[in-house]
């Protein structure tokens, strides 16, 4: 017979307490390990952003596209343009493209980016160093007159007024299309030359995609809450009045091209996410800019329709862009949309 004394009772109680405490610790460790495992699985599968959405409110409209890093830039083709071709402008004594509007030379990132892409394509096909020299010289000129913000983002401002009907942009004004095209320019210069300077320029330019809308200063990222989800648009024309930000379709897609090109050389998961939400947003805005039986609208917003209407040549370009997006994302919905636009109006 065991006689319980105060001392033996205390020892037994302490032993039981220690057993319970160990069980709690083991249970907590198992729970913690389970949470860590879940986060790892989500991160690997790209679902970490879904977890973030669940914690921080309305979800961004995204799809989890798997992008191949083995693709090529949509701006580089197998062709050679004549060196004397002046459709983008003329080159000066330093081999820099000079863009003129109304007879005045202007700093024009988009026109210059188109020109550089043509020069790089021509160099890759012909190996004529004059094409590469023009591309590098014009890119250096664009960097020289760019601006860098306090976060290290590189911006390419338009310093001339560009008011269309009631649209007011102010001066200087900034464009997601320009930022995207310049990102692709730097990626393609890096891939062509192997010079890491251009990769750094691409990294600095892609930082601009994270700048939210502000009252004063550069921006082009525009988040809109639609049907309970956050849609992300990269504004070609970042306007002073919010209702004038029209989510122009082709400019938004050109901005996506820049993200795609940078992801190819970096594998940056945040850049992939920026592409994903932007691509999902324009895919799911199709009904707002399709114009059944006619050329598509320039913009999915009512305001954009009043400013730019639905030009047939623009419609043809968007069809091509949608097919390119289908190739990048593997999403057949983009191909279906391109087919519908082609059936609406064969431009």
C-alpha cells in the first residue's frame, strides 16, 4: 500500500505537469511545422500571392501563369531594315535617333524604343556593326535624359504636352508603355551584347512598376476594384484626373511585354506576379473593349472611347498582341479573343 504524503503528491503533480507541458510543446511544434510546410508548398506553386490576398483584403485578379524563360522577346524579329530608312526619324552625327514633332526635336522614349528594337533585329540578322552602334548610341541618349527617383527606379519622362481632346496629362508625363518598352530595350541590349550594364538598366526600369498612383510625380500603376477583385492596369497615359485614366489596351500589353522580357533574364518572382495580375486584368476586360461587328475600342472605359474611338489599324495591332499573349501565357482564352476580334473586323 502506497501512502500519499504531501511530498509524494507534489512530485506526482509536477511530473504530470511536465508531461502535459511536453505534449503541448510537441503539438505546437507540429502545428508550426505544418504551417511552414504549407507556406513552402504555396510558394513553390505560386500560391503565396493567394495567401497574401486572403490576409490583406480583396484579391488581385490573377491566374498563376507559368512563364517559360526560354522564350524570345516579342520585339526581336528576323529581318533587316535599310540603314537609310527614316520612318522613325533621322540619325545625327552621333548615331542617335532624332525624333521630331511639328518640326521640333523631342525626347520620345516610345519612338526611340521602336527604333532600337529594329536596329537590334537588323544587327542580329546582318552582323553589320552600324546597326548595333545606332542602338547603343540611342539607348545611351535615352538614359542620359532619364530621371531616377529616391527608390532607384529609372523613368523616361515626356517633356512635351500631349493633350488629346479633353485628356490632360500635364508636363512632364509618364507612360507605362514607355517604361515597358525601355525595359525590353535594355533586356535585348544585354542579350545582344552580354554587357551587364544593360541588365542593371533593365532592373532599375522595372522598379517603376511598383510605384502606385500619386498626386504628383511619376506613376503608371493603377489598381481598380472590379467585381470584388483588384484589377491592375499599366496606364499608357497616366492622367491628372482619375476618370481620364483609360486603361488603353495596347499600351497596357506593351508594358506586360517589358515584364515578360525581364522575367526571362532574371526569374524574378515578383516581376512574374506583376505580369500575372496585369495579364489577367486585360484578359478579363475583353468584354469592355470588344465592339461586336466593328473594330475594337481603343480603351475599355467609356472615357477612353470618347477620346480615341475605334481605329481599324489599332484593332489589327491588338489582335496580334493577343496572339502573342497566348504564346507567353499558354492561355487559349487570349487566342479565342483574338479570333473574335478578327471575326468582328478583318483589318
